[in-house]
C-alpha cells in the first residue's frame, strides 16, 4: 500500500461517525479540479514520503476509544492489490470502514463487499454515463463507462450503506446533467451534490478562475434530482 497521508480525526467524512482518514497514493483519473495533486501525480519525491502500514496500525491501536471508523480515500484506493489485506487488519481492530472510490474497479469492489471489508461506500460520478466525452474531459483519463456502470449496480445491490456524489462544476454540469445522472442511478438511496470549491492546489490552475454555482442553483438541481433518488442533498 502506498499511503500518502493520515488525518487523525474527522467529524464529516463518515456520516454520523467519528473517523480517521487514510489517503492512498496514485489515481487512474487526473481530474483537473482535484485538490490532492500530491496523491494523484506520483513522483519519486512524494513516494519517499509514504507512510508505512505499521505506523497506521500503531496509530489506530491508540485511537480505539476515540474513533468509530476509518475512511480510506485517495487517490484511488481500489488500484492497490494489497487493499483487502490492509482492510482485514483494520477490521480485526474493530473499526468500521468507509471507502471512497471513482468506480473504475468493479472487481475490487465486489471482492471487498463479499469479504465484508467495507461498511460504507461513497462513489464519485463525474458526469452522465451517456456523455463519454464529458466524462473523459472531467476525469482527464481514458475511461471504461461499462465498469463505472457496473460499480453503480454492485454498490446499489450490496446491502451496505452507500452514497453517490457529484462535484458540480459550472461549465460542465447543468441542471439537465444532474437530472440525467439521477435517472441513471435510479433507484438509489443517496445522492449528494458537492459544491465546486476553487483551490490553489488544483491540478489545473485554470480552474481557480471558475466561479462556483450559487446555493440557490444547487438547490434547484437538488430538487429536480429528488424525482429519482430517495435522498438528495447539497454539500456546500
């Protein structure tokens, strides 16, 4: 496992739980608005800063009474072949596990679910599955939409808690785009519209100039999506 970061406590990353966040290095997407370029764009320098698994386990042992679970995010965690083995160790310590994923590795998702190694999955959906070129442009990578669609179905039928989410970017997402995504994930339990927030750390600095949608516009998109998803909320 290439682990590039550890946040000791979060009250917002795992719904209704106090968790620690483990950041894996490496991603098959190069989303231009990504605010974790040091985890996505691997170099010899940042790989030298990798945190050892043993350090993570030692930390978690000391936090048993203080946190409920662990959120494993990235980068893209499912790229790591050692992920199941890593999660087994965390599970043995009695923690709940939330996994963040872009949905490009349905085989790994299926494996983790079958082995009961995850308790909550959050999957990012970049664009509508009928908009190949837009999905490719946002993700900055070659994509297989069949795999993403398969991951959506695996998650919905997993029997565990989950959410789908889209970072809503002006110039890329309009009301009809969000409505189409909601139709494609139907019937889903939860769908979150995340406010795009410009950052100095983003991979493409041009995105700093994009002005986020207003709260009112996001809420209008939310209300439209509610026609197809049980629970839709905005994250500002």
